[in-house]
C-alpha cells in the first residue's frame, strides 16, 4: 500500500476507529469508576549487616546481603507473620495486601500495603515492620543461645566452687575434696566435648571456598575454641591440685600446706570465673556485631488519595485498546478484501488501460420521467451532469485510440451482473450519435434485456426474431425521434438458446450488415458469467469492459479477461462505473473534476 491508499482507507474506516475509541474509553470509564477505592501506604526499612574485616569478606558479604534481603522479603509474606499481625492489629491481614521489594541495588526494602481503608493500610505497613524487627532478634539469638547457656552454667559453677573452697579452707576433709574432684571431672568432660564439637565444625569449612556466612561462622567457632582451651587447662590444673590436696588430707600433712593448695585452687576458680565472664561479654558483643539490624527509616503515613480507581487513565488505556482492536479488524478486512478498487489494480492484474470513470447515477439524481435511476438516459435528460460528461469523455478517449484503425462495432460487457454495462451502453450510444455519427444500439443480452427500458420502447420483437426469421433488418430497426442519428434494435423475445443464436451464421451476417449501414454499432451483451460475450468477442472491432470498483473480485476480473484474450478479442479498455461520490478519491477516479466545468445555474447540474 502507498500513502494514498492508507489515507483513503482511513477516510473509509475512520468512523470505525472513532467508534472503537469511544466504546473502549466509555467501557473502561464506566466499569473503573464503580470499583472500590484502594489506598496504598508505603514504608521503607534498611538491613544493616556486620562490617567486613577483609576484602575477601566484602565480596561474600555482598552475596549474603542479597540473600538476606530476599529472606526478609519472603518473611514479610509468611503465614506466621501475617497471623501475628492480624492478632496484634485486631483485624485480618491477608497475603495479597502487602508486597515487599528491594530498592534498586541498595539494602533498602520498600513495603507497600494496599487496602480499601487508608488507616488500616498504614497500620499494616508499620505493624509488619515491627513484627519483622522482633522476629529478626529472635532468629539471630538462636545461634548463640547454647554457648551463652554453657557460659552461664560455667560462671554459676565457678561461683559455687569458690564458695565451697572458701568453706573448705577452714575444714579440709577427704570427702569434700573428692566431691570437688568429681565436679571438676564433669566440667572437664563437658569442656572437652564442646571443644571436640567446635573442632569438627571447623573441619567441615574450607577457608578457600567458604562463603561470607561460612567465613563468619569459622571466625566465631575459632574464637569460642580459643576461649575454651585456657579454661580447660585451668580445670585440669584444678583437678591436679585437688588430687594433691586429697593425698595430703589422707596423709595428715600439715594444715598450712593444705591451705596453700586450697588458696591456689581458689585462685584458679576465680580465673575461670573472670575468663567466663569475659567470654560471655565477648559473646554478647559478637552477637551484637554480627546480627543484621532491621531499622525502619520511613514510617508509613495514612494515604490521602486512592491509587485506584483512576477512571481517566483507565479510559485512555481502554480507548487505545479499542482503537488498536478496530485497527486490527480494519487491517484484516482490507487484507482479506480482494475486490478491485483502483486503476492500479486493473493495470497490475490485466495490463489494460482505464479509459473512463463514470459516477454512480443513483447518487446524483432522483427518478426522471417516472423511470427508475437504473434505466435513466442521462446523456439525453441531463447533458451537463457529471455522468454525461464522463460518458462524453469516454467517447473522446475511444476516438483518439481509433485514429489509425476506426472502430465500428463495440461490444459492451462486464464480469458479473449488476455492474451497469447496459447503462453505459445506452448512454454511450446516445453521445456517439450526438457527435453526428450514424449509430446503432443493439441489445444482444437475450437473457436479461434492458435497452428498451432506457428508451421506453417495445421489446415485443427484436434481434432474436431477426435471427430466426427471414424478416428484413429495416423492419426491426427503431429510429429514435429525439436523436435522428441513433437507431435501436432490441433483444426481442427471450429464446431458449441465446448462445446458439449468437453463434449462428445469420448473426454474423447481421453484424456485417450493421457495420456497413452504420458508422458505429454499440452492442450490449450479457456479462461474462455466460458464453455469449466470448461468441461475439471475435466478431467485433473492440470491447468495452465495465467494472464496478469495490464489487468485483480479483478472480472475477482476471478469469473473464483471460477468456476474452484466448479468443483474440480486442479489449479497448476498462470503464470504472458507479463510482461512489463520497469515496471517489479512494478509487483514484477522475470523474469528479468534471464538476468544475459545469454551469451551476443549470437545473440539471449535479455535484458529487
């Protein structure tokens, strides 16, 4: 398609595009304006992780941070979180209300909540963040709870041992010493188990391929191991002193030596107490440093305006959808429509020239003399009309094309019925006679004759009777009084075998007689859906092929033309007939230029 075709298609279907736009916009506005208003509250919070201690840990902390953000994002939509929020807020909180997403490549998370109540929307957003902060502290404390409990137990046992040894200094017995030794052995065994467990955990982590979280765990395990080793050594030293103290009690060694041993053991317990307290504080500090912090940076405010519905925006989008939908329908219609519309279509498919453009008679007049417009003789009743000018232009084109070889017999036909071939033949014969040539109009359409209707004459006898009888040609020729140069031979009675009559030798002789008696013989014949035009095609000097644009399809055009060319018929050209006045530019016709040369004061003037 070129730009002219696109413009003309838009002219033809512009109303449908506008209709699609209006329907889409109206429907979208109607339904959207009746939706329940939805408000959106938004809050932001940040996840702060421990500072990296090395460049190696920076990379893995970045990866773990992305995983951590994804974890917290999922945690916000977890059923337990929503259930807890429902209990604390006092109204149900469903999963579809809240949506969390990371803000770009940062550690910020944006939490948006949509609700029909603006107050509840803000309450849900702030409540979910508060619950997430509490859950984060609970989840992170689980990592250190066992170690903290062990340290607390060790501190309590050290305090008890210190009190016990202080009491033993006054009275040392073998039984008390043995009880202390049993308790120390339990502590040694527990510490050894803890150390073995830490060594196993450290062995499972490869420092070269460890992730950021594994690196943190490795450092944590090593710190705990470094703290437990000295305590184990002290307990072992305490056990050794208790063994010595027990031997001295059994052997009744002097009291001063026993007191010295007890004081040394007491100091060891004090060292264990101090070391355990330091480890506990170090553990708590490590927990505080390594635990990710969730901090709300922008609390959610109560929204004032709803985010939906937005009738204007929805109407715009719906209108665009309707416009594109109608555009697709129009494209499908135009793509599937293979009717002939332009002169370029004729030239491309047949190579024949367009020698005439005739407007739609029905679009330019009312009934004349009581006759239907389909049988109006415009060339006679309205000589200055656009249609009459178009017929005269057709006559002129044929005169110029026949300078070297005069055309005396012209066959008028079409591809399908209803394209106006008889109208062209009747009016064309009139304008040819008007130019001073002796003209005969012959109605050879013995199936649906109509020439007699244009001239309001009888069709009781005609060509069919002339072929089958021995009557003289002069007896059946009707001279038109209003046009002395024009004569008419009607079709006569409809025979059962029109093709046989037209192919007879008698018909051939009649054509020769007509050719010798008249300057021009215009023959109106049946359309190409029957064999009649092919029979006469090789016996005439030229053929006018009538086409109504927008009606005849490609195959309906090309097939008859090929049939005529196979019988060596001389096709003078194609006449575009019944061009619609409002869409004349679509068919690239030239008939509408005639209006600028007509006299507007004439009562027979018609504009397109």
